[in-house]
C-alpha cells in the first residue's frame, strides 16, 4: 500500500485517541439513526427536557463509550429542541458532582471538549443516564 498519497484526517498521540478519532469518523449514520429514533419516541411521549437530555446522553454513550465530543452533544440536543444554556447548566452540575469529566481534545486544533462519564448508570436529580444498548444489539433490533 502506498500511504504517502493518503489524505491525513487527524493525528493522535495514543491508540486510545486514534480509536476515538476513527469512531467519530465512522459513526455518523448510526448516530443519525439513534437520534431519529429518540426524536420519534420523544414526540410520541411528550418527554420533559430532563428526560430528553438523559436519553440523549444514554444514546450517545453507545456511540462514544470512552469520550463523547461536547460539540456533538450540544448539536443533537439542539435538534431535540433543548437550549444550549440548559444543557450547559446540567453538564456543569454533573461535572461538579464528579459524574462527568471534561478533557480537552488534543487531536482537535480547536480544543473542543470531550465528555467522559466514569460511572454508568447514574442518577442526579432529574437526570437519569442508563447503560446504553450496544451497537450490535441496536442494529439487531432494527431488523426484528
């Protein structure tokens, strides 16, 4: 294989960073599926904004189990009609309680934050984050 002619999409300092970067490149279609399914369920059940955010975090953790890009969480929350101010307030609370860790993404020159959730499932006030359905099970359910 000639690798000198390949396009460079990013650089990583460790295998974990490289794995996370590749995951973000490979997952848009699954993320679209999961968020669309979540939107449909939310529209049917008229969820409150705490439940919507809880379910969104759970779904995104299935795609980004090690570290979730904060930018993606804000983007998908906006699609569900959640205000950025509300999401920021909840993330700050989770961070203060030690349920979420924010790290700068060293692979991204814009220094976006990666969100890590050390213990899943957890409950903090009205936010309840469950263990996500693994990717293979999610796809399997779609075909049943």
